[in-house]
DNA sequence: CGCACTACCTTAACATGCTAACTTAGCTAG
DNA sequence: CTAGCTAAGTTAGCATGTTAAGGTAGTGCG
C-alpha cells in the first residue's frame, strides 16, 4: 500500500480545501484562495505581487489575476510603489482587514475541531508534515520541482501560509 | 501556529502533486491527474464514469472530460454497458495498462525516497493522515447520517481547515 | 401507453493553476 | 544618449476544477 499515503494525503488536502471553500463561501462569499491571498498580504506587510506569488506558492500571472480580482472587490489596494520601479505595493482595505480576521478565526475553529475529533496529535502531525515539506524543499525528488519550482521557499517555521 | 498545519499540509500536497506531475510529464508525457484517473480505472475494474468521479473525488463533468481525453489518447476504452442503461464501462487499453504500471512504480520509488530522507515514519504518518480523513468523512454527518454522496456538505463545525 | 423518477453522461460558463512571451521602469555602461 | 540587463507585471492559451442545466436509458405506476 505504498501508494496509499500519497493518495490519502491528496484526498485529505483536497477535502480540506473544499470544506474551507464551502465554509467561507457560505459565510462570507469569499473563496478559500482569495482568503489565502488576503492573509498573505496581511502577513507580509506591503508586499509586491511577486512576493505574494512566492509566498502563496503560485505563479506571478496567477497572483496578478488574483490581486486584480480582490482589488476589484474592494478588499485590496494596489498602489504604484512610491519608491519607483515597475512595482505595486499591496495592502488591505478596511473591508479586507475585517474579512481576513473573520475568516481566519472561523477556519481556525473548524480545523481544531476536526483535529480534536480525529484523535490525532496536532503537534505530532504538524511536525511530521514539516519534515516532509523540508525534505521536499531541500533535496527535491530527483527530477522534481527542484530548482525550477519557485514555490514556497524554505521559510523556517512560524509563518507559512 | 494553529493555522500552520493546514497551510503546511496544503503546501506539501501541492508540491507533491507538482513533483509527481513533473516526473510523469518528463518520463511519460502524462499529467499526474491523468495517471490518477487511469489508476482508479485499473483499481475499480470496469467502472462507470460516475464511479471514477467519486473515487477520484472530482465532479462528474470533470471525470467525463478526463475520460474523453484519455480515450482520445488511446489509453482508455469506453464502451456502452452491455447491461443497458445510459452508462459507459471504462477499461484500460494495453497501452493504458502498461502506462499505469510504469508510472505507478516510478512514483512509488520517488515517494519512498522522499519519506526516507525526511526521517518521518511512514506508518505513523499514514495512520494519522487516515484518521484525519476519516474524521472529515464521518463528520459530514454529525447526527443526520446519510447524504453520503455530497462530500462534506455544509457541515456545522467540523470540516475545514 | 404515457408520464414521472432515477441514474448517468454531456455541455456551457466560469475559477484558478501553469508556461511562454511581451511590456514597463530603473540601472549601468560605453 | 543609446543599448542592454534585471525586476516586476501583464497577456494569451491551455489544463482541470466547479456548478447549473440539459439529454438519454431503464423502471414503475395509473
């Protein structure tokens, strides 16, 4: 059953995503990806779109499109960088800040409920997950992501996102 | 902190997927999703598209499109069910069977290498993953049982993450 | 027979990923 | 000053996910 772990992992994440999406969509009319983007902006301060794309683990075009949508919704503000250069500084609007906080709190509650009900040790599972992630980041499966992939850099540990 | 596990899980899975995708794309010119679809067909016997969509965890239209593509590639065979009804029986062609086996073996090797390098206990992690998945599945019906088809409908305070 | 119900599949429109290629702005050097 | 380099953002086209709505085969009842 060697294939089972990767398969289950996949299933687990896909379902978590869908659940998160349904919850946010129902409660706030916001998709999970959009929430995540807002959260990243909030955590990074006044990031460029490139910084957001790296932190989110998506390509720049994806981040570009996403920030455009969020700005259009009035949750995000994108201003040319006063320091010059072809870059934009992203920040949350008042609405955006409120939205992020509400969504974050809601998802956090739901997730902790789930972990508790499953009987899994949060700390233990989180630790192993990070070990796997680090192994993927540092050595990269031969022929894999490796150098080419620019996703989630090896951020030490606290703030991931 | 609390949010970290769900994010890490997300990041881990996303990267595993991308890695698998790159490996398969490079070696066999097949995407990971397509491989997964073939694998499911192989495991289920001669499933209908609906069965595949459920097993894969995607919607029926997705499965429909995917099987169409795979049939077009000559990896999958879709015949009207001789038993009647508006349904199609899916099966792998000789090419499809060979492709699945090669890809499966390759991914398995790579994945085991990764787990070994990470220092994580495969059995332990697999067990916890399964617990979470089960909690997510059962939680879909807190007291209402049934409605099993919908993947985690608007579950009160259980899913997400 | 005819109409409704169920199960399965398909089509249409849209959300989000990705890669490739192009544009824009500031910097550096001849 | 022009030419080239780098960084950041955008556009185009495709892969694959979703929901909504429609089509097709059996089954069952008045």
